[in-house]
């Protein structure tokens, strides 16, 4: 009886944890993509400044 209730709680935690982890991973990937695009723009500006000399 005790094991069954623990299994139910464990199943509930997994059911809640998976979508939460997916949201966090999606946010993390979005931030990496956004930072990458910013870095590409900064690199283009640096290259243009170096070409002016």
C-alpha cells in the first residue's frame, strides 16, 4: 500500500517535470539563438571597422 502511493507521487512528479523541463530547454535554446545572432551582427560591425583603416 505504501509503495503504491509512493509510485503515484513519483508518477505525478515525472508528469509535471517533463513539460517544465521542455519549457526551460526551449527558453535556453531561444536565448542561445538570440545571442548568436547578436554576436554575428557585432562581428560584421568589427569587420567593417577594420576594413576602414
